[in-house]
């Protein structure tokens, strides 16, 4: 059997540990009447107790007790209580050697336990294979195997035997998957697969490395390179359906290995395994390149229109003096004409006196030359950008297969015509060419009839881009731009889920129930707010005849809190960031979460993992970190980053820190643990990475990306993702709430203005979250009421319209299906929110969700007006996120916080590492602030009522810069460092 280790030391100990949890004890160690009848046959109390514990251990975890094994107090007391004997009598058990073996024989005979014989081992090994095909986790497979042994009453052998069987099952599964993926390959395909490992023409890269390169700067050459890579991979002829019989987790593992292995490493693999890895990598790369091509097409069209807009802006600036002169002349001429009309004078004489007819004619000619179209002129755009259109448009349409909903049938025909023109099947636009999809504003500029080919191609490409964004058209073989119907739970599966029981979302099964409840609630809340408005009882709010004014919040933090809390931070010991991470790792073991992709084992040297994490979190990079650290080399850091640092391992490590933070005693003073907030933090891009970013004029003038992070009310950062600086933050709100991995129970979530939309209000409500944003200029947001609810005179001017109940009823099933798909992880909320935000106004699902969101936003607005505590809570939680951003800015200080990575995965690793290190600092500060609090409490120097204003975000005592040395690698205990002893403390506690 293989000697491959698939379990960590912690997992080995946990799998066969005796239960110490009340739930497990009740489930597995409760003795029945029949059990007691057999047990009482033992003559003495200690023999009865020992016999019973042996029986319980055989049932769970399923093994013999080792000679001399110490039984924990909890399970010992649990069994002793059932036998009505004292736990201490166990000390006399098995003083005579043969007694134990006699009882083991009696247990086997009475309860049917059997050892794991060779035939049983073979049978169990065969039984494990189908399960191993669905997972790559050795620990998960070991748990399943132990459960089956307990079910069959097979006595579990030693943990080494269990691990060998699990390793063999995983190896058999790998071979089975490899054979499945390569079974249908012919000689030509095998030859082309092996050729991917050879150098690409004109480069020192292999074809495999060449096709996996990131797209780079948007442009025609980059787009052509993506299509060239797709063509190379498609020429191999791998059928995507070949992966249908492989479990997604198995396929994902092969893809991850293919991405990380170099051509030299792949070449050393056994032939079947090598080709299976290449097949999986090719299928994944084709999907990735397809998404990259669509995104590049979208960005190129966007650049084209931005260039037109920039050109118009430049022309306007260049002509501003001339235009201003023409405006002054118009004012002068208008004044003269009005004066002549009023006085009854001669109009011609007035013109002559004001400017003169000859000069007027010249000025009119000049003004006519300054005229520019009010909106985008498709004729001008097509003329000036035709080289881009000719190189990108036909190639894009010819390279992909598009699907469309019935409403986009005309556009689908237009795409087919463009494809025929590209391949030479048509020489000109045929009669009956569809034009109904062209937007009305453009049709007026183009005129009637069949337009010029260049203009027509522009109209087709722009409309195709918009419909791909919305999901009305899709690209076959894409992941991001596939049909919306394919992204949701299949309709038959959803119908079965609905019939089987309640759906995993807190929404009623019918729209009638939901509408009745929300209508009653909205009417009640509206009446309550109106009564308070009439009596001027709204705190810090003025609402009268539609005029709403909310006064700024008054500070509730006592002025003396900073000075009073300063001694807490003053007592914290000074520490290097390396030692801080090492200490937190000893408390939580979070470095053990960074397991190897293939073996699943943690790194042998935890400090090396932490160094690789620091290299990303501080923006130092591997090269400079190796120079500043005495522990690892640049190559070792690169290897660790490739095989141990992944998004899923970062997520597991962060979840450990979050759980530890939420159970810390002091953290309970920071918040209830049921609220959170999220916000984006901009990081500018270095020169070589600027092509991958975007400019957000509200946040700067440089290309940047945004790290969008979620923070709990106990200061624990629990999720982070990288988005474009110009992307909407609203689409990212729900992903962090649903997919964080920590033991959090978030009920209320806060965002600033950038994360607000009616669709987010709706989905948060359907998924069981209370969405409580801080909406800027909330007085300008209109309310929406149900039919039959009539507002009073104070609120009536704020009402914009009525809720379309019929629309909600008609699409309620689709709404439930969408919510269930998001909750179960079939599709991410961010993708669906982006799609829904791009839908045309005629789409029923998007409009129905908008109506639900309007109901929830109206209810929230009424709460915001009436409840000052709601406003304070939102501000308080958002301030926590902003303060944490300041900490992250201090950590991410190298290269002045500029990101040099142009690949999204590398940027994501930086965001995840930054979140992890910030979480470790928060946990360390919280732990030591609690120690300082206990120390000072004995001296009566910290008022307890001020502790709620304490923040664990300080970093003055932490050395974030300099050499990254590890000074205490062998500290064995979890004891805290000694606090600094200060005779007198002055100043304030500043986080």
C-alpha cells in the first residue's frame, strides 16, 4: 500500500479520540436496557464500569481501549452515572491481566463486533472507491470510512492502517479519473497533448505556459493573442462532455495542479496521469480564455467610446474661449433685439448697431462649425474606429457560438449575418437585414433603410455587448457569460426541493402571504412615522410637507474616554509583526490550514508559511522578503505560494481567527456579533499593472483596484475580494455574508452609499439579512407604497409611485428559485446582481426583484427616519470598517501601497493575506487588551462603562517594518508575554 501521508497529526488524534461532547456522548454512549442487562453480569462495580466503557469505545470511535489509557472525566462520569457507580472505581479495573482480554472476547460475542480481516479489508477498500471519486480530502474520507466501520461493527484498526486504506482509495480514485479522461483520446490528440510541453515558437515558454498567461493590457493585439491561444487548444479537439462523469472537486484538483506544475514537472508524470492533467487543464483554460475574450471585447468597446468622449471633452476645452465669446455675442444681440421690440424700433437697425449683418453672418458660420451632437454619434464612432471594429468584431463573432432569448432573435440574426460576411458567404448586407434591435437614438442618426456596413457592424457589436452583460444572449462554453437559466438550479430540481420541504431561504412559498405581511407592516410603520411627524416627535428629524431634513449625529463617545483608556494600550508589550503572527498561530493553529494542494498536509515549517503570507500582506514580494528574512529563500517562498497559499486555504485560516476573535471575552463589549459592515479600499496600481485597472474619478485619478472587505461588529475581518475600482460595490455585498466559512450568525449588514441598490435590498431580505445602509442624501430617495395605502400630507410628496403587486406575483417562483440558487452556492450573488443590474427594463425577474427591493427600502427609510439608534448603529459599524482600512494601509506600506501584480489571482492573494494579518493583529490586541484590563481593574484605574469605546486596531506597539526575523520559534506554551509596567500614562488611546 502507498506510504503517502494524507492526515495531519491533529486529524489523526481527533479521528479516534474518545467523545468529550455532550451531544456525541448522548448519541453514542447511552446504554440501552439490553446493554445494561449484559453489563450487570459482571460481578464487581469496577469490572462493570470497565466493561461498559470498552463497549462504548467500540461503538464510538470504534476501537479498543489501549492498556493504561486515561479516560477523560466527562465520558467516564457519563457512563458511571448510568451504572450508578462512582467514576473512581475504574482505577481497580483490569488489575488482573486476563480480565481485559476475557471481556473483549465477551464483547465480540455478545455484540457482534469483528476485527478487520483481510476479506473485510478488501470489501471495505472497494466500498471506499466511489466515495473517493467525490472528494480529495483525506480527513473527510477517513471519517466516512470510520462511520462505515461503526455501522458494520468492524473494530477500527490503528490509525496508520486507516490512513493507508484512505491513501489507497485516493490513489485508486486518481487513477480512475485519469483513465476516464484519457480513454477516448486518439493518437493525434495524444500527440498534440504531449506537444503542449514543447517550447512555443519564438519564445522560451512551453505551449502550456504560453496559453496560461494572463491577458495583459487591453488592446487589439491582446485580443488577437487570446483568440490564438483558444485556437491552439480547440485544435486538439477535446470534447467538453468528457468531464461530465468526473466529480467537480476531482476536476478542480487536476486543474489546480495543471496551473501550478511547470512543463518539466508535467513531463515527469506517468503517461495517463500526465494526459489527464493536461485534458483537465485544457478544458479549464478554454473556459477561462473564453471569459477573458468576452471581457476584453467589452473593454475594447468601452475604450472606443471613452476615446470619443475624451476627444469631445478636449475639443470643448480647446474651444471654450470661442464658445464663451459666442455666448456673450448671443446675450448682446438678444438684449438689443428685446430692447428694439419693447421700444418699437427697427429690428434690422438694432442688429446693425449691435454687431453688423456682415459680422453676424461670419459669427453664425463659426458657431455652426462648433456644433457637436448631444449624444454619441454612431456614424462618427464607426468612421474613426473602423480599424478596431474590423480587427476585433468579426473575429469575436466568428470565434464563438452565441445563444439568445426569443426577445433577442433579431440581434441573433444580425450576428449570423456578420459571421457570413466575415467568412465570405455574403458580400454585402442582404435585403431584410434586421434593424429593429438598434437603439432609437442611433436610428435617428443613421436614417431609415439598411445602414452602411461599418455603422451596422458597430450597432450589432454594441448591442451584443449589452445583451451579453444582461444575459439575454450568452456564449457557449463560457462560465461568466453563460445563459442565466444554466446558472440557476435546474427547474425540475427546484420543483423537487420545493415539494420535499421548506426551501433554505426565509421566504413564504406564495407571493400572497408575503404581500399581505409586507402591506400590513408598511401601513403600520407609515402611520407610526406620520403620527410622530405631526407632533414633531421625531428625534433630530424635520419632516413637513415632503421636506425631510435629518440633523447630523451628535457624538456619544465621552471626551474623557481616550485619556481613560490610554493606559490599556500603554501596557501592551512592544512586538515584531513576525512574533505576533507566531504567537497567534500558537493560540489558533491557523498556519495548519495552509495545506499542500496534492497531499493535503500542512507545511513542515509554519514560520515559512507565515513569511510567505507576510510577503503578500506587506506588499513586499518574495524577492525582497527573502532578503529581509533569515528563514527562507525566494524560491522557497515561490513554492509555498504556489502549493500552499490558495483562496480556500486563506479562507480556512481566516475563519479560525474570526472564531477566536468572537469568543474572546473582551470582544463581547465591541458588539453583539450579529452585525457587520463592508466597504471598498482603493489601492493604486504600479505602472506595469495599470492596464488591468480602472480609474474611479471619485477616488483618484490613477488606475486602481479595490479590496472589498467585510468586518464584523467585533472587528473581525471575515471576507475580502478584489474588484475593479470602477465596479459597483453593491454586487459584492452578499458574497461575503454567504461564503465566509466562519461560525458567524450575521443578522444585520451595513454599507455606505456605493453598496446600495434595490436588488440588494430585495436579495438581502429574501436570504434572511437585514440590510441597513447609510444612504447619502436619503431625502432625495423616493418611497413606494402599496395600492390602498394613502400617505398623509407630510409624506405624500416623498412618494414616487405604487408597488406593482401583479409583477411580484407573476415572478414569485423565479424569485424563490434565484434566492435558493444563491443560498445553496449554485451561483454567486455577485454574478447575478451584475446580470440583474444590466437587464433591459422589459425583463420580468429584474423588475419583480426591483419591486421587492422598493418595498424593503421604503420600510428601511421609515425606520431610519424614526429610529436614531438605527442611524447611530450604521455609522458606528461603518466607522469600524474605515478604521480597519487605516490599519491595513499601515500594513500594506511597501512600494507606497502600489500593486505591481497584473494577474487577478496574485491581487486576490494580496487582499486575502492583508485581511489575514489584520485579523491576527485584531485578535492579538484584543487578547492583550483583556490582560491589561484585568491588571488595571485590580487597581481600579479603568472605568468599565468606557470599555465599549475601546478599539483593538492600534499598531503603534507593533513593528511592521525592518527585517522580518523570527526570534522565538520554540516557545512551547500559550502563556502571554509580560505587560509593560508603566508608572504614569499620559495622552490618548489612538487606534
